[in-house]
């Protein structure tokens, strides 16, 4: 082949590869992604695991048509782990029993993850009495392989109603009242990666790539994605609540104090950390404030939103740039969770702070290449951070994640990144993400079992 022809052929291949990488997203794909975001970015009051349990109990009670005399619950290990030490909004109490009691007394299933919206002082007192009457039985479900599994059986006056949630916090797969089966999708089991719906009538999630996430965030008409500003509004309000009250360990408030400013200064970095922590402090301690969640987690919603919001304000970015950065951050987290699953042994702050690092990199002026660098830097650093349940100290983990997000973005915008000769990083950013989720979904399973065992046997000699 003559040199000129060989050169032309090489240029043709390079051009085809570039064209393939920069292929425009179709209108149908855009609508599918907008629908996906609207399903995964939703308001939630309180930690989503006890809230999902309350939702399941509420649904069973509504089918039963009366206040249950007894409630039998069977929960997956990850649900138990994330519900043991977290505050329940409006109650001043911690853990599952009060969430279950309130679900049985005042829950409204149509509100989904805001099911306990009507909680008040009178309801809490009734809930305490319900618990004292020993009506609630909670046990670990060891036979179902799903990491997110909730079965509620409510009984009263010789009747019973059963509800089962699986794979996603609001995904009912089985409903029964006495002998009448109202819904049965138990056999439509999801894939191992947890990105398929169990209900065939439910819209299937579009399969994402990092390129598709980036292109959608930048190409979509800004008016079609303006709705993401509601996440800013809700999570800013939660952060303000955390600043004005002494919730949890008050990490965010401490960073805003003279002591915190004396050590950390009054920089963009310190403001990003403190505001994010304030919102998490309030949520984990049980503040009666809604937050915008991401992929079934309020903390993930806070972490994908607040670092981006604060950085955009301090960096004087435009509203449009903020909207696109928030979409980029939230959709990156959704993409990672598609392959990780709703619950895992990997702390959700790893996923969410990777999203915020991507959003911040864009706000710094980064293009697709720098965004990919940020992802690689995050995965190289935070992979392996374990989840030991939802609790007030989650604010510390979120702060660690967001700190890494800022560092990763600063490196990425200077074209500095962890390379494929280092650890689990690959040249292909999507393979990097799959490496992360494989470790979190499969590699850390044994760690997850040890964590739950330690949490449920505290005080015992284990040597």
C-alpha cells in the first residue's frame, strides 16, 4: 500500500473513532435519561432504609384496612445495617421500631419516601405505646439474595396483609390481602447488577456510559433540565437547618465556628465541606426536613448537590453552568449505581462524591477528558471505603468524599490523573467504573457480613 494511501486509511480510522465517540444523543435517549433522573432524584424525609421499611408497613396496613395488632418484618442485612443507628425525623428517637410504628399508625404510601410526612408529637406518643405493647417482630431474612429486601406482614381481627419491597426502596413486588394476591412480581428477579426493574410494566433504565452522561448534560436544552434546581433548594434548606441546630456530631457547624475557620480558613474548600456536612448532620440526626435523594439515598443526594452548588456560587458560575453541573453530578452517580445496586458494602459517599468531582471539574472549565480524569482520581483514592450503616457519623464520611472530590478536580483540570499502570485504574473510564462497582458489589460481600456481625454483637468478646 503506498504511503499516502496508508496515511489516508489511518486518518479515516482516527476520524471514525472520533465521530463514534462524539455521536450526538438522540431525542429519544434524551427523554429516557430525563425520565431516569426523575425516577432516581426524588424528595425523601429521613434515612431511606427505615423510611422504606415504614413505607412497606404502611402499604400492608392500608391493604389490611385497620391498625395492625401485630407486625412481622423480615429484612435483608443491608436494610438492618442502615436502619439501626439513624435518627427518625420528628421523633427524637433512633432505629427501626419507631419508624415501623409510625408506618402502622400515620404513614401514607402515596407519599413514597416522604411516607412519614404527617408525623407529629401525638403520633410519636402513640408510636411509643405501640412499641411498648410488643407488637413488632423484626428478624433478618437470610434466604433472599437481594441486598434490599423488605417483607411486612400485618395482622388484625383474623385478617392479614403482606407487602414486599425488593431491589429499590419504593419497588413493591408483592402485595396480598388474605388469600387475594394483588401483585406478584416475585419471579421477575433482577440482574446481578441491579439495573433492571422487577416489574415488566415499569420503564427500563437506559444504559449509560460516561460519554453519554457528559453529552446529555451539555447538549440538552437547559429548560428541559432546569428541574434539577429543586435539589438545590431542598438540600440548601437542609444545610441551613444543620447550621442553626446542634444535630448529630455538628461537624458542619464546627467547621463554620471560629475553631474550624482558624484551622481550615474561610476558603472555597472549607465552605464546600462545611455546607455539605451541615445538611448531612441534620438528616442523619432525624431533622424533619426533606432532602433531594439520589438513587435511593438522601446522603448521596446531598453529596451530589451541595459541593457543586457551593463551588458554583463561590466561583461565580452562571445559572446554566450550575444546572448542567448538577445534572452531570447526579447522572454520574446514577450511572455508577446502575452497576453497583441500591445497597452495597461500599459507602455511597464514594459514588456521590465522584459525581460532585465531575460537576466541579466542569465548573472549573473542564472538558470530557478532564471529567474522565476526575473519575479516575476518585476511584484510585476512595475505593474500599466501607458502609457500616446510616448514622450521624456519616457526615464525616461525606466530608472525606467531598474533600477527595475537590482534590481530584484540581488535579484533573491540570490534566493530572492516576494512570492505568496504577492499581485498578484502566485507560477506559467506563472500565474504571465497572472495576469500582465489581469490588463494591462482589468483592466486599464478606466485609459486609463481618460489619453486620460486629454491629449486632457489640460488647461481646470476639478474640
